[in-house]
C-alpha cells in the first residue's frame, strides 16, 4: 500500500538555508508510465544552493523552479509503486534515478530515467551518479569529444562535478590540471587523479597553465564559475581550444568582455560552448539511461569512486547547503534516509 504522506525538505522561498523547511507533505502518486521510489539516499549539490538563493531567478525554468518546491535532482532507492502502464516486475528493485524533487522520502519518475542498480553497489555512492557524474560524462562526451592525450583544465576540481570530471577525464586518457581554492583541495584533486593542481587564489592561473603545458596551452577548459574567469580561459587555451561553460557560480561576465572574447577567440580560433545536462534530458533522454548504465558498470568495477565528504539525515539537509556555501566540501554531501 502506498504511503499517503511523507517527510520532505521544502524550499519555501528564495533566501538562505533557513528557508529550507523539514515537514510532512502529501506523498506523490505515479502516473501511467512512472515509478514510485522510496528514497534511500539523495544528495545536495552547489546548484541546489544557487536555486534556493534565487541566483537563477531570471534564468530558464529548468534551473529556476517556482517556490515552494522540493529540491534535489538525484536519488537511489527501492521501487514501491508502479503506474498502470508499468510492469509489476519493477516492484522491489533497487534503482538509481535522475529526476527532480529528490530531497524527500518518496519521488515519482519516468521509467526511462530509472536504472536498476547492481547488488554490489551501495545507495550512498549510487545517488551521486545521476547528476554529478552524468554531467561530467556528458561534458566529456557530448559537449566535447575529449580525446586521449588532450590537456583539460577543471575548475572547482574538488567539488561534486569537478571530482567526477577528474576521474572520468583520466579514464578517457586526458591530462588534468585541477583548479581549487586551497592547498588542501588541490591535494584532494591529485588523489582523484589530477596530474597537476593550481591554487587559483594564490597563483596566476593562465601563466601556470602555460608553464605546465610548455607554452602549448590547454585543449579543453570546463568552467562552472565564469564571472571574470573567461578572460583567463582565452589566454590559457591552445589554438583551436574549447571552453565549456557549465555553471555560473560567480555570475555572468562583464558586458565589456564581448570585445575581448571576439579578439582573443578569433586570433586563436577558439570555441566557447555552453552545456546543461537538462538539454540531454529533454532532447536525448535515451542517452541519460545509457550513460547511467555505463557509469554503474564503472562504479561496480571500481574504475570510478564517488567521494563522500559528509552524510546527513534528511532533517539536517540545510546543513549540507551551509557546508557547500562555506566552500568546506571536498567531494559530495549525501543525505541518507
């Protein structure tokens, strides 16, 4: 029998972590082609803090849901209900889910965004695949076609997506230059496979990248930060290099940057790309399932290792937002239910 109510964390309005309310709400019901999943683990990402704070309020609906709302975009759990058009064979299966409203005891999701988990894989690490590792995977194989031997600069390399990029980038044969804010985070990035690491708060990043590449520059830059950092990207990219913007932690660049972009980009035939996992979800949903299956195999075989900085209960989820905003986290914050 399906539960009538559930515990969830609601972002009641835009603001600080104090707007997150742990409360009891109506439990969802699966539509015809959906599953009802009892969440065993979910996670908090930096993107959740940006949505909650209103940083994307003027952005696309996919990144700025109307509040109040349950946040969270990834989960692992057990199927406890099915829609009318879904086989009962799904009941009881351990699954990993790429879906919204995951910071709750239950969620509903399309069958197409759900993948069965191997028994050997734990819920805590599996829940980190649907968003962080999926984003990294598609940055490497959709937004770019990364090739072995290329050099890639990874911003925020100690974060959830950054750590996944370092691990998956090394599997793809890339040389990884990690950027992080402290020596401790740079050391952490090296343990994940980064070949070199730069403390961007203490060093001139473009100069160091050029030194590390013997003046050649980087082939790829993965930038979730932007703000004024795009100017650095143009300097440290090799001819024909590509920067992919995959976030706006520091906001938009200065409007005057367009002139610099045109001059520098044209001179070296650079490419500036944009990427959101939402695009793949909307236009190629079958690839989400395929890549999740591939990532689960890599996880089971020990070829990737999601890093957990802290485990919290659902009632303490706001503490996860605080940890991320204080830039304390190396790896990921997991919520266990």
